[in-house]
C-alpha cells in the first residue's frame, strides 16, 4: 500500500504506483470463461500515456471535464488515469442509462471530452452533446465514425515523449458524480482529491490490499464502490484487477475459481444469487451430508465470533470455499440494504460479508462493519475521519432520527446548484435523508428514509422526479411520482415502491388509468410505479410553478392511506 499522506491528487498517487509495481500484473479481462487479455502496470502506463497524449493535444488540462460512458473494462481505468494525469475533472456516467439520459448529464456538466465504447456511441451519436473530442473504444474493424475518433491504442508518433504531468491540489475537484438527475433536477456531486485520498486511507487501513490481492470487478466502475475498491485502492497497492462484464452467476463463479479471487464488491442482488445457488447445492446432497455441513458451519461460527479466521474456516468447510476459488477473503456489499439473515448465512460458512453504508455525496462509505466482531444487524461504525450524528431523535429507547455525516470525504456541493447544496447541509453536516439510531457500541442501525428516494437491490438510487417525464402524454392535469415510504413512512428498507399522485377530471380517470398502465409497462422494472393515488385538489406550487413535493405528500398522508393506491 502506498500511503497517501504525501500526495496531493489521485493522478500523483497512481503515477507512483505504476512505477513502483511496474512488473506486477495489473489487469485481467475475462470474456465468459476465457481470459481475453492481461496488462502489467508497465503495459497500463504505456497505454495510458497514448490516451493522455491525445487528451493533451486536444487542450485537456487543469479542470477540463472529461466524461466516461463505458462498461467496466481496462479501457475505463486507462482513460480515467489519463484524464487525471492531464489534470482533468473526471465525470463517470452510468453506461446503462439511455443515450438521452446520458446526454442530459453531459450537457449539465459541460463535458469537453467524451470517452465511450462503440455500443454506447451508437446511441450517443444522435444526441446533442457538448464534447469537442469524442473517443470511441472497441470500434469494429471497417467501421467509420462521424464526429468522433477511435480510442487511441497506438501513439500517433512512436518517437514522441510522454506528455507533461499536470499537478492538482487536494482541494481541487477530482470528479463530478451524478447521484440522480437523468430527467429531473441534476445532482452532480463534486468530490475533491482530498475526499478520495482520505477514503482510500481509511478503507485500506481496515481492509489492506497488496500485490497478492486479486480483486474481481463486476460492478460498473462509475459506481462509487467499484471506483474506490476496484480501481483506486487496488492500483495504489499493486493488486490485480479482474474485469468481467456479465453478471451471470455461472461465469462469475468460474472466474473466481480459475483466477483465485481474494476480494470482490457486489450489490445485494448478486449476493442473493450466490446464496440461492449455495442452498440449491446443499438441498441436493444426502440428508446426512447436509446435517454434517450444518454442524460444521455452527462450529465455525462459534470459533470465529470475535473475528474471521479464514484458515480455520477453510479446514472446516473446504468444499464451500473451493466453490468460490478457495482464496476469497472479503465480499464487500453495499449500495443498498443488506439482509441480516443473508449476511449471517455467509459468515457462518466462513465467508465474511463486509456491510457498509454510504452515499455518492460522501465519496464511498461513511460507516462499515469491521468484522471485529461480525454483526449483521448494523451497517457498522464510522470509518476513520468520519463522524455521524442523529438529529431530532425520538423519545423511545433507540432515539431514531435523521442521520447526518461530517468529514473530509463529504462532497464540496452539487454542481451549479447552490440552493440544493444549502438545503442538503446543516452547517458542515450533510443531511442524508436516512433515518437511524446508534447503539451503545457506536454501531449505526438504519430503519428507513425521510427523503423522496428509493434504492433498488441492484444499488441504483431512484429519484421519483426523474421518472415523471415518461408520463407527460398521459391525460391527467397534474402528476407527481413519490417513494411510497416518503408519503407513508414506515420502518424498513426493503420492498420500497414508487407511486404516482395524479389529478384528473372524473371523466378522464378511466382513460388516464389505462394510459398510465400502458406507459408503465414500457419502463425498465426498477422505474415502474406500483400504483396511483387520485387527488382532487390543485397541487401546491412555488412562485416558479415547481410542485411543493413535501407539502403535497403531507396533504396526501393526512387524507389518504396506502389502501387508496390503485394498482397499475
């Protein structure tokens, strides 16, 4: 691990790592069950300098905004480092968004450079985007590009020297990461180099990596978790990063076995798939063997309650560990609520699931369960350098209130939105909008949300106002989408749903309902609303005609219950 204290920026940190670990294997790319390619740290540096040279030639320098729209692959990391090397501000954009949604974000941030891959470019080529330089990776042989050029894999001039490194300071913005705003109000979180360097130091102190680490990257690299523990952390420690784009369990498990994966980050949806496969295998064995495995798992739990002991767990439950490659040390799980029983199921088998809690606005994680001892009922304690507090706690024994966070990992603010930034802070404390309480051991327990948002099991933040544009042609007078738990608060972080509050003249209601259902079916599963509440009054609005969401939700809550929701 290269200690971050003497570095001012991510680019500077990674530049030294590429030299220090030059002979080590940096990247492995897997396609289904075959290794597609490998790069050492020296190979990585050579490729990055080709991209950096092209960026420098195009005038990329201190503060230039460079957006990446690309699935997780070596080209993503190479491009990101090249951008940091040139002093740019990186804008990671979710490649799974529609081209129109991506275009909205690219326009909002004013990206001067776009780096993408061919499948994404097929959509973006038809969208109005501001980028003056567009680099496209993976272009099929024989294909020509309009208004773009191939991602550079070879230097234009083989005799040319590397471009000059552009230094940045810790307080400078490193990234602009969007937590929402694909269709509604853009929320571009500005995160400094200092935020990332502090987050890196905190996480690597708790969960060290080194040259023997083999990190399996299956989450998109634009995801806050994978950006930190699947890019910055491993590369600053000389680890090997394995990329595989498919989430099909059989391919994931095959790669874990063949490449002896040691670390991996995933979302609860993937963890659930792992649990299901393991239970299917256990159900298929004879009853005697199943009883034996359960007994060994119970013994393992008793012997490892205070902290994990991988060597002991492997001796007791070797066949289970072999199914994951035999070298797995940690499964980092976050981005959404992690079921306690699921986490305890894996820990009992000797596979620690590290549960964390964080938001894009606080870089990666604010609290994490350190496994000393393991507790599946909480999201852990604050990471070093981060403080949490509970505001307006309830009068009961727990003291449930809003969770607020303070520390150097907290964002600088929302891009070009001082009003939203001011609303999101209480002094220097960030208002998360999540509700929870802290126990006597300092562990944070989450119980629900007080903001109009849901988080899917796949780790996606869904802001209802981003979905309203899909229903503009539905014949209603007014429509607003809410998280159901925002209107009718409850304790729980699973089973969250979206509902629409709509006002329509009685004669139109039947037609409107049919149109709502028809349009709803065309949306991706995670964007679909579960039902509609019909509302008879005009929506409360500001002087600029924006819906007063909090006031409307309060009125609906007062006069309508959940049973008023008409299913779609």
